[in-house]
C-alpha cells in the first residue's frame, strides 16, 4: 500500500496524480509538440503528462522552467535549488522539496546543507550566502511584501549581484506556481510508508 508522505526528506517520493495523465500513444499532435520540451530536457514524467491536458500552458511552462532553472550565467544552479527548496518548504510541497534537495546535493557533491535543512528546517545553521538565499526565498514565498529592503540588503551583503538576485526571485516565484500545481494534481507517496 502506498501512503502519502508528510515529512520533508531528501529521499524523493513517488508522485501519484489525482488526474489521469495523458497517454503518449493517445496524445494529440498539439500535446506531443508541447511534450517535446520537458523540464531539464530529460524524461516525460507523469506530472508533465498530467499538465498536457492544458496544452497552451504546458507549451510555455517547460521552456520557462528550463530557462529559469538551467540557464547559464547569473546564480549558480545549486543556489537556484535553494530558492526552490525554500519556496517548497513554505508551501509544504514535500515532493518538490525532495527533488530539489537531491538536485542540490548532486550539484554540490555534498549532502551537508540538505542534511541540515532536513534536520532543522529554516532554523538550520547555514553559510552566510546560503542563509541569505534561503531567508529571501522563505520571505518571498510567505508573502511577497516580506521580501523587502532588509532581505535585499542581506543578499547584497552576502555577495549576490543583481543578475543573481533576479535568478533567485525567478526560481522562488516559479515554485510558488509549481508547488500549487503539484498539490492540487497529486500526492507524494511511498510504498513502504516511511517518512509518512
């Protein structure tokens, strides 16, 4: 039996859709075209197949996701993942937090930061730059006006340049949208019931 996961972890759960995903063999030409670009240009997941019910949105969603999370220049990819994790923690999106925690660990070739976040949440002891990034992502996710001059000052004091700050805003805002879609369309599950 698969149980819904309710606890943050860097162990990525399965995502079980509540809406029947589009079947590739039954997809329309427009759906197949929209599905030709996937997040990170890898595989077509059940999530993306579920989003394929709204072709127009999917057609712009995946290229936008890739441009924000994988574009070269500006903020490092691992730091963009911290923005995604911060938003996902606030929005209680267990699946997104786990996926992006795993990606951060892979990019950094270390689980140290993610282990701290898993154990202590937002109160985790982090290096100054990571702390400023996480605090900004959390503030922006809780209520956009909370990400004000104090948070911007902390980002600049931590050494972030304007292009990096823009990347952080975009990656955090992207997950305000993505988390809400994930919540409504499905659930994070595990067959062993662990971390439930």
